[in-house]
């Protein structure tokens, strides 16, 4: 038990100490005019040859994003992604350290199905882990989500302590957000057209209009 407590405390301290430096260092290394985006794995759903491409920009600490994934996304997945009508791409937005750490957890295995499984748990339990209070409590909550998804604590901690990956992810986010003019979450690019959060009915209307249905 002592080892687990020490490891979690260490994770919280490392995360707290490196977050500001990570964001600042990534900003220094990102030149929007050059449009240079580091190579970072993107997680997708559906047929990449689908007639419509939808990109979601989202943060794991954004309540509106959690609402979208609870109320709208399951219907989009059933009616548009699984039916081959849209190709869906998830891109993260980092407002804060916990949002970055949550995304690092979700992409820990590099498997797309596992990413969306962990994402679903993170959004469903968002109020619990993201508002836990101290950095140690937040890290405990994120570790708990990873364990619920079947990851062992050693794997989780290794993912969350990968500061080189954190810097790469932040640089990628900053370049993408600058290029696509992302100012709020959730935001969506529907075939390159920027739209904001909306109900399923409004989302479906836009998609059906593009599909001619």
C-alpha cells in the first residue's frame, strides 16, 4: 500500500511541476506560419472513405463535451458512423493539466477501440475525477478510470509520466487549434466547415442535407 501511495503522490507532483513548462515549451516550438504539425496518432471511427468527414475538437474536462458524448454522440455513432455515412476523427483540446493527463491515459495503448472505451468512461465520470480537488486526488481519479478500463497501474503511471509525449501532444494541439481556428469546445469541422456545439437534431440535419437525404 505504501508503494502505491508514493507512486500516486509522485505522479501528482511530476504532473504539477511539468504542466506549465510543457505548455510553454510546446508553444515555443510551434510556428503557426509554418503549419508544422508534429506526427501524433489520431483516433478515428467509421469508414475513411465515407462521404462526410467530421472532426471533433474536445476536452476531457469540458462539461459541454461530456454532455455531447452522453446525449449526441451515441446517436451519431449509431445512425451515421456505423452506417458508413461519416468518418469521425477525435482531436483533443487541452485547457489544463488534467485534460492533458486524461487524454494521455485514453491513448495509452495506441488502440482506437480502447481509446474510445476509455474516453467514454472519462466523460461519464468527469465530475468525479476532474473536480476531485488536489493534484493527488485528480491523479487517483484518472488512475481509477484506467483500471476500470482494464489497464494496470504500472502501465497507467508510465503513460502519464511520459513528458516527451506530453510536449508532443501539446504542440500538436496548438498547431491544429491555430490552423482550424478552434476557440471553444466542443467544436466540429464538418467537411472542413467549422461549427459549434449543437443538438443531435441540428447535427443530423446538417449531415442529411450534405447527404441529400
